[in-house]
């Protein structure tokens, strides 16, 4: 069984109107359980739209999205995935602990179970001493770790992330990448990760999906095999740089094509 | 915490300074202004400075201590206090009524686009109707209302008019707050398959609190104004509004007296606002300190 199965999915906005936008055109992609897949591409390539289709926050115009062998709707209703956004989006009026408990509350867990799980999650993201702080008392990186803890609180098999580290500074960002890999390894979670950053995509992923705009489609899928566990040292390896180059060429090729097309528009 | 205390102390200080400044201006004009007032092309543009037109500030305050009517045991102070307390209760009832109505309307408008489109313009129009015109209507409608053992008490008309003024800022502020939740928080709740009601209580209302706080503060003072105006225009006995009319009638013989009732009305408004501020401080205690208002 695949974790995520996307079959010839198209998504258009404002269908039938003069301002119709074809955000995605017949995209197909399978994600295996435990796999880390990044979606990368320029703005407007539909990577966030694709993530939202998997999350069932949007309905496809055509095609089919399956999550854990269920339809995307059922998967959402069963809370089969957790989600994290660029803004940590923690609730200001709840303590860190209560923020992590939110999805469990909505699932109807009782208080004791919620507390135990929140405690576990705080250990996992290594912030147990901040349980009773309020989000606005935490740094951006800490807030994002709490957001990850919240997304994984109900132990969903799938984690969907939309540029979660986009608002962080470079140092914090690299640290968070390491943390995310450690957390995913510890929980065996499948991840679909949207990003703008090539090194980030390569460092984190088993596969990098390169997308292009107008209409949004997959142009290239790069397998990243860096051998063994990924550490800070991985960032210095030749294989790492080679993978970066391959992804960049994927993006460039498309860019060149677009510059060519772009001339008619001028 | 210390900065909060310091800021509060500073505000109190500035409030006293502003008050003292008003007294100084009043007394300076009284001492130096033309006795017959300032006239421009035959029209009087500045008030006369006689004690009948502008009593001394200390006369106003000392009037509190003297009997309400000659030979009575009851001081003006206790009369004003009783009147203010009466009006306070009516205003509180009006505020609660307006709060429930305003919040309810805001929720309906947030839930159903068509309700918002249909109702919001009428809410705006409703606030342009002069309260004075509406007051006798409410009294006569209320008088005809009888549901089983329930008979419309006269004071309820005043509360209803207070609510009429209070609900509007509350409805508009709450609506704005309910719509203020970020798109990604709404998506987050959707991703948890949370129902609209769950999203309302767990996300939208908490997000709305910083918007509701100033709205309710406005609503509180609006309900006081509504009640006092209603008391005056319907002649309801017992409240501070009635005292203002009664004392104003005696202005020729006892010019300081009406000011005591006016101070009473001001104190009433401040008390109402104070109650709301205390509640605000409580609900906002764990929020980030930069506020939106």
C-alpha cells in the first residue's frame, strides 16, 4: 500500500471564467510509507496546491488522490495526516502544552491521555521545560518545533509540510532540518514537504519532485541517495552537491524553456 | 508587570491632570470673562460668568453635602447615588442584553454570508434613528406586550434602549474579530476535520477576543447613554436621567444642583467602563502584550 497515491490529478481555479487558472495538469505521484518526498519549483508551479489536494483542503477538478489506501476525504476525517505551515500558527491563548493537545481534544481524547501524549511530544521535540509557556514567549524555531509536535501528536502516519522553515534564519533552518529528520526517523512518519530551497530539499529527501508552472506539472523526479544517516557532515559530501546540481539543472531546464516562451509575452 | 503598573499610574496621573485643567479653565474664565458674556453681532457666543450661569466648582461639590430639598434629611449625595445605582442596574441589564444580541448577530453573520449581506446595512441604518424618537415607541410597544404572567415593567424600556445603542459596536467588533482568524489556522482546523461550531469555539472566538474587548467597552458606555436618554425622554422615575431634568428645573434658584446630577451620570459611565476594563484585564492576561486597539 502506498502512503500517498496521486493519479492524473488536475486542478483548475475559476473554471469556465475568463480568469481560469490551471494550477495542476494531470499530475501523478506515489509516495511509499516512510519516504520523505519534497516538492520544489518556482512560485505558481502548484506545489502548495498539490499538498492541499493531498490534505483534502482542496478538491481536484479531475483525477484521484488516495491517502493510506483511503480517499483523501476519508483520510482527513480520520485525521490520517498532520500538517505544518510556514507560520507556526500556534494559538496565542493556549499554552504550549494545550497547543499540542489541540488535535487530541478534537479527536475526543480524555484529559489524562492528552497530557501523557503532550508530555511525550515535548520530549520528542526536546522542549519539555516550555510546556507551560505561551507561544509568543518562544523563538521562531521553538514555535516551529511545537507546531511539528502538534502535527504529530495524534501519531498520524503522514506529515504534510508547507515551507515550514521558510520564515527561519539559515542557522535555525539547518538545525531544524536535522531535528525533523531525527523526529521522522524516531516515528517512522512519511513526509511530503514543500520548499523553495534546493539544499533543504536534497538534505531532507529520498526523492525530490521538480515541478514547473503554467500549467503546474512534474518535470523531473530526482532520487537522492546519500548513503547512511544524514548528519551535518552530509552537507559537505560530493554526493550532496551532485544531487543539488541535478535538481538545479531540472529547475534550470524548465527556466530556460520559460525564458524562451517568455519572449513572446514581451 | 512593573511596566504595566507604571503605565497605569501614569494614566491615572494624566487623568487627574486633565480634570484639574478643566477646573482651572472654568474658574479662570469665570474670574476674568465678561460678566454679561461675550457678544458677537448681538448673538451671545460666550456664557455669562454670573454664579447662576457658571457656579463655582467648589459650590457644585459642596452642594452634594447639603439636603436635597430644604428641611429634608436626605442629602443630594445620597439622592444622586441612589439615582446612579438605579441607572447602573438598568444600564447593566441593557449591556447584557446588547452583548448577547450583538454577539449572536455577529455569529450568525459570520456563519451565513447572506445574513451578513442582508442584515449589516440595516444595523448601520438603525444607529441613525434618533433615540429620542424611538423611546416613546418602545414604551408604548412594551406597554402592549403581555405574555402570560409577564408584564412589561417600565424600566425595561430604558434597558432595551440601552441595549439598542450597545449591541451595534459589539456586533460589528465581534464580527470583525470572528473573521480575523488566519487562513492557515482555518486550514489547520479543517485538517483536523473540526466542525464549524468547534472551529468557532476553539479558534474564532479566542481570535476575536482582542477585537471584542474595545467593542464591549464602547457598548458599555453606549448602554449608559441609552438608558439616561431613555429616562429623560420617557420621564422614568428613580434614575440619574430623571434627576438631571428635575435639578435643571431648579437651576435658576439653585444653579449648582444640576451639576451634581451630571457628575453622577459621568461617574456612572466611568464605573461601567471600569467594570469592563477589569474583565478585559482578566481575559487578556495571557495574551501577547502588543494589542490591536
